[in-house]
C-alpha cells in the first residue's frame, strides 16, 4: 500500500471519529463523586476573633447512660453566653468540605491510541495488503466505539437553687437552650472544687491540679447542666453554645477536657484577620469567607480569612490549651483535595503513560540515529515500560484517597425535591398549629415508605449527611412561626436561607 493511500485512510478515519466526539461533548454529564460517609469529629468549634474579643462556639458529643449531664468550660474571662443553632457547624463542615477529584481526563488513552496508530501505519506501509488494511479499519472502528465515549465523558425550665460557699463568686446564671449555665470564679481552687462537687459537677480527683492552674491564672468557669430525653447509651450531639469574652489571643480550652480522656478528634474553624494556626493542628484549608448563613453573617462579618484546623489530640497534647495565632505571611488560599480511587488511578495512568511515551520517543530516535540492534531496542522499551508501571504505582499510592459514591445530577438536587414534597404536604395536610405541622413533617420523614409517594428514593441529605431534617444547614429546612403565619424555609448549599412558602395560622386544608 502506498503512503498516499495510507494518508487518505488516516484522513477518512479522522473525519469519521471527530463528529462522534463533538456529539458527545456537552451532552454527557458525568456523575458527581460524594463521600460515602460524612464523619463528625468528637468536638467541633468556631472561633471568631476581632478587636480583642473572641467568640467561641462549641459543639461537643458524648456517650453514656442517663439523662442528666454536667459540663464545665474554663475561659479567660467572664463570657456572654448565647445559644447557637444546630445547623451552624454542619454548614461550616459543608462549606469547608474537601474537593473530591474523580472525573479526570484520560490522557493515557489518547497516548496509547497514538502509539498504536503509529505502529499500525508502519505495518500498513510494510505489508501491501488491502485485506489487512480493511481488517485494521474495522478494528479501529471497534476500538473507537469503546474509547470515545470514555474520552468524551472525561471532558466535562426553672433553674435549681445553687449553693455558694465562701470564696466562690457567682458571676452569672441563665437558661440557654437546653443548658442551665452558671459562671463562677474563685481565688481558692479547693473552694471552687467544693462548689462544683456540691452542685452536682463531679470531676475526677486528678482534675484538681488543672483547676488549680486555671484559678491561679484568673480564669472563670462556666458550669452547665444538660438534660436529654432518652437515657440510652447512644452518642448525643448537643446544640452548640456561644461564649463571647475578652482575650489577647484566641484560645480553645483543652486542659480540663484531657483529664481521663483518650485521643480526641477536633475540628476548629477560625475566622480572623489572617490565616489561623495552632500547635498540633494541621491547616486543612484556608480561604476568603462567605457569610450567607445568618449566624456567620452576624458573628464573623469582620473576618477577612477563614481557616479550618484539624487534629487528633492525644492526652499529652491536651495538657495545654490550644492557643491560636494568626500568620504574618501574605494570604495564600489552600484547598483540601482528596481523590476517588478511580480519579487517583486515572492520574497515575496519565503520568505513567506520559513517561512511557517520552521514553519510547527517545528510544526510537536513538535507535534510528545509531542503528541500534533490535534486541537492544526491545530491552530499552522493556525498561521504559517497567519504569512507567512503577511510576503508576507510586503516584497512585501517594495520592490521598476517599471512598465515594457517584450521584447523578438529579440526586444532587434531591434536597429541593424533598423540600417540594414537604411543601405539598403542608399545603394539603391536616394540621392547625405550628406544633401539628412540625409533628406531621417528622412522621412523614421518619417513615421511609413515604418517600416513594413523592417519587423520592429516600429522605437522605447528600450535602451534610444523615436524614433530611429540620435544621439550618445545607439541604435541610426550617419552620418559623411569625406574624400569625407559619413560614417554610429552605437552606441552600452556601448556607443562605429562603422563605419558600407561608400559611396563615390556624391552617385549614
């Protein structure tokens, strides 16, 4: 077969393949990779620092039998205590979620196909056979049917009485959500320990040195009592509390937490004038903040930079409080990137195949220039192939990976479909008060068979994890009673809230 005929065949193949690629581009939407499981650390906290004032929002989780629990938080100064909403920290977790790399262009397919075409045309030029050319032509059509779709996809109550022994000052007492809080101070560590014991805050005896150190440093203590409805052993997550107090440097108190405690997983979201840093903590991400969530807009509006710090602290690490300082270096954005196994393998194959192609070209030019014997040429190709395979393995193992689930486009918007289903129920449901509506929606969601009625696969929230629920976090909803109306509010992925519908009270279906 002449070179002209080979070129004609090559041009025909290009004309045949290019329209297929163009048709696929823009129409095939690859699925989005989301984490299989959204993990929640033992403690999550928000620190907003501005003009010598720290706002510390703490969410803690605990496991144990019973319904009554006590919690003591030491702070550098008397705080103003407020209730934070349950959706604030889940919203932060979603906003700072890692970027998952899954849909990676498969450059290695193009490289291998190019190398194969080069060898093919060499064979066509060597063997003057029309039958062989026809066989190769149909083989290429078959390969194109397999490879091109993949390539196209790759493009795209009243408070209890409290005794106050001599030497202990009660600075403040109040009810904050489900917490009964008492802020106390004392120059005498033993008197303060006695007050805690007498009022039901039983601390281990080895906490005495820690309390004595805090007392010596002039810290105050916020003693809180919590009551939950169920006395089981399940892990409970309480609504967060906000403590605003004066301090020269933002701090997250840990010394008391570390007493008789094992390793603790902690996430700190720090809003301040620059990148936040702390001992034993890794800067997972750093960015310019967004304030779509109402509480973030209220509490962190003066912050220029938001940082997510993560750590698993050992008991030894918790012998000191976590003091946060702000970097003096210019702002540099940092994102946390994780890879699905598919994405990591594709990147590794791209690197390995690229190395192989470069080595192959060098070997070919070297053999052509020096007339290298065939056996030596094949040895070089074997070495280059082995090197490429090793590189694939090294790159794949070095990339941080996470198990993912693939979610189609309509599933990403399921939270809107779920909210629409709830609006239909509210519009036609038999409820008369806000309490009736809230109870009815809870019954609707907790029964999984009801999802099929509204053409839903489940009541799951793919944005923040867990079941679709009443909470001010991405993908969830809220009911608000105001001006003799019941408002149905939805929360968007950026944390913004929107009043979607409203009904007069009492409701008459």
